[in-house]
C-alpha cells in the first residue's frame, strides 16, 4: 500500500469518528481559577525523570537539545531556504519565503499576534511572509483528512497574502484532539499521546504533499489547561500532548520511513521536524525559566488564550524563530544583528566576543553568535559580523 493510500485510509477512519462526535456539546462554564496547578513537571524540566513510565525532555534521552545529527541536518536545510517566485523557482530579488501556521483555534488566536510582532520586528526579513492558516473548530482528526476543506481555506489565505503553495517552505504546527475523553474514553496514557502522534504524522505528510517545497516544520503542544471547565481539551490531555510531539519527532530521528525528509534515504514523505516553542507550564508554579500561566491568560472557558495569553505564546514563537539555528538564517534580515535591534553595532560585537570559542553542547554556546551555523562561534563568525558592521 502506498504512503498516500495509507494516509487516505487513516483519514477516512478518523473522519468517521469525527462525524459521530461532531454534535457533542462542550458543556461550557466559567474558568476554574482555583486550579492553579495540576502537579505535572514540564517536559523541559522533567529531563531524564519519568511521567507514568515515559521519560521527559523534549528530545530522546531526556534532553532538550536536538541530537547532533538531526541538528546538523536541520542547519543544512535551513541554509537551502531561498526566496522563491510563484512557480517555486529561486528569485532572490522578488521571491518570497512562505511560513504558514497550521492548527486549531488556539493556534489561530496565537498566530495573529505572532504575525503582528514579526511585522514590527526590527530585524524582520522582507522576504518572509507569515500566513495564519489555522482555523477554529478544526482539530487533528479534521485536518488529518487530505481532502478536508481546511486545506482549501489555507490555500485561499496563501493566495490572499500573495503566495502560492510552491512558496511555502516552513510551517508552525500546533494541534490537539477535541474532547479526547469523550471520543476515546478507553484511552489511557500513553495511548492518547500516541493517537495524537499518529494524527500529527499524517498531517505532516499532507503538508509535504500539498507544499512540495516545504523544508522545515516546527511543532508545539498545548498550553496549560488546568483552568478549563469544558471537555474540549482539559488536563491531563494538554500536558500529555507534549509527549505526542516528542514521540513524533523521535520517530523521525529514529528513521521512520513515513517521516523521511532526506532524499538520499528514500522517498521524501515529510519535512524535517523539530520543536517550536514548548509553551506548557504548571499554572502558577514557575517553570525553570520562570514561565507561569495565571487565570487571566485565558478566556472564560479556561482553554482558549486571552489576549495576554496569546501574546505570551507569540513572544515565545518570535524568540524561537529569531534565535534557533535552523530558522535564524532565513527568518531575520541580518543574522549578524544579534540583538535584533535593526543594526549591527558594538552590542552585537560584544555579545559575539563573549561567546567566542564556545561550541554546540557547551553551556556557553549561543546559536545566534554562531552566524555561519558550523556549530562553534569563531573567526568565520567574527568576520561575518565585521563585514556588516554598521549596517542598518
């Protein structure tokens, strides 16, 4: 059975389930602002510790950094991203780099402020166009159907932004299963996470089929849902969706043929995958980086972000795309503008010199100062910065 036939068969199965539960109410009530913690440890803090038998960390081995080989592959692909014309051909003068966001209502609500932040970003690349393709009421089951109207609407939004599908080269993906406890009441962890993982697998394959020049896809899981008072996607499903993303990326790293991104290893079935911003924290219990989720960051249902919550995610996304070694080469206008303030000046030089000699895997390593992406901050990076010193 071909990869596309398998996708169609899986999509037909999940579509039937979606039809059955489409009319089930979410039983909305006000927020439960007293539920300020559910007692789970964020994946990036759990490390090699266990949650119900599953190791923490964002990547295999309990680590929060991509394995070196997968990171190297992503860095190489990132440097192949070029502005493309409407026909998908390189056009450095007038071409565009399409970054589309894919997902559900939360994704859509967070994409809007992300786009606004980027449009005002001093180090914004004029070649990058971000399109909000996410849509309310469209969960992972809905969009795992390659013939779903969802995908036609994404294409319409691309067209409205002046892009064609052939110009899409990067994706931010964030999805969940609506009412998982209702649709699949017999699922126990990690079955629920594996189910979402399988849907995400189909979705990234569809992304590859519809956007043949897509190279990179960054995936996020849900934000805190302890304040939720509906069955739409409460805890522990929001937390456990992080394992679905981790499982998906780990499968690609392990060489799953259905997620192959390397043409030298066989048919390309998916883009290269990585985490985007990991946004879950345990309510008012600070994460190691200080992230918390107060009740004010949510709408009345305790599930969808309020403007402050959406803005929080948007800032985390901007920090990710402006700082990751696989996005910075194409997402910013001047990679040597290390502080992204719109010019290359003494502050950028001082930052690079402070990180000079540090390499990937060392505590002092800074991906931004590794301008040429070779894994270390050294003389070539200094030369690149000095070559654009004073540029605005």
